[in-house]
C-alpha cells in the first residue's frame, strides 16, 4: 500500500485529490484527520483525555498549546534565524538563494551543483548534480506545483499551514568515501529525538531510495537498540554497524541547546567531514518504525500536566 501511495504521489492529479480530501477532513474536525494517520499503526484511536504514547502527546500538543515556535523552526528557511540566534550558524548548509516566486530564480547565478527545496514540505527536494543538463522549464513546473498546495492538512500538521511557502537553494552535501560504502544512494541521516531539551535516542536512516530506507537506532552512548524498531516494507532494519560519529558529543550538545524550549522535537543532522550539519526540525514525527513500547517510553517523558494550556485550533 505504501509503495502504491508513493507511486501515485508522483502525479499532480493525485496530489490535488489527496489535498482536497485532507483539507476537507481538517476543516470539519482536525482530530478525525489525526486519528486517520494514528489508527493504522496503533489499531486504536487517540485518547485525547489521557494520551500516553509519543504520537498521542504530539497531537495533544498540536491542538492545545502555542505552536508558533514550531512553525518558525519547521520552516526550512526561517529556522536558519533560530539556529543563528543560538550561535550555530556554521552548522547550517550554505544557502545560495530564497525566492517567493519561481520566476525570480536566476539559474545562471547558481553553482554547478546545488539542492532546491521548498521550505514547508516533506520530500520536496530536488538534487542538481550538473546544472548544464538541467531542464529549467521542467524544474520550474515542478517547483510551482510544490508551492501551489498548502502543506499541513495531511495528518493535521497544522503548524505547517502558517508557513509562507518559498523555494530555497542550498549547497549539495555529499558523502565521503567511507559513508558511500554504507549509504550509496543518500546521505546518512542522524535523527535525534529530544524530550524537554534532552536527547533520548538517535534514529539513523541511510541508503534511502524511492521505495524504502534502511534504519537503525542508538542511545546517546552509541549503543544499538534494535529491539525498539519495527521493520516494514519501507522502513527496513539492518544489523549493519554505523560507526560512532567522532562529533557525537558536539551533535548531542547542539541538540540540547536547540531543543531546550520544546517539550519534544526531532532534530536531523548530516555529518560532513566530521562536522554536524543541521538538516531540519520535525515536530510531528511519523509512525511505523518504533515499537509500541518505545513510543510509550518516549511519551512518558512528556508530562502534560506541566504544560500551559493554549487554544491553538480555530
């Protein structure tokens, strides 16, 4: 089913159909849309009165707290300001440009290799390895499609709906020789789950392709915990050992400082020449790759009785 959805999502007609479907659901009752994405894995609906696991509590926070800082930090352009304010500007990819209108992009001023991405989507990334072979008209059509539909209705990720969409160009990060042997099809992605400003686990995703991604998980001392993972057709556990990053201590310290204001957040990193490079902040992490027990463990770290209430949904 996931592979079918991935295939269909390549077509604009399907994207438009899905968008209208999810928007209609959120407009009627965002909790219904939240339950739609929650139920298939957990086989139950969200307990809004007594949420326990991480995903339940994420949705509770989404609907009952001030998520304005979520919006800023989920914005792949504005998050750069947040990171700079905390003194970690040198851990960001080089940015070549930002455009609100596709017509404003001057491809002649971009380098031979770069990455184009929308600031508000998931998977809206275009890797350019050779600008000379680029079909600019085709690329512009794709970028316009990215900006044409608001992101956030699917899964009731409401904080995304407040992001003003734009396109950004960043440097193309590339694996070193050792990492290519581990992950020939993508960068190795170190996703650090932080609760109340403290890293809890490091989910490593690597060798990502259109149809799946290999994964493993470590604690903050770099001990592997495969018992916390669930393999599926898309998320596949592999017993390969990912070498302990030389910059692990630095990466964890950056995570602590950047996640301090949040009850929960996932901060994604790449490692380039032994240096952590910040990829993005994710506040509504997906499901399907952790066990129920581990989702419950992470959820237990968030004490909602200590969270000030704030009406967030109109």
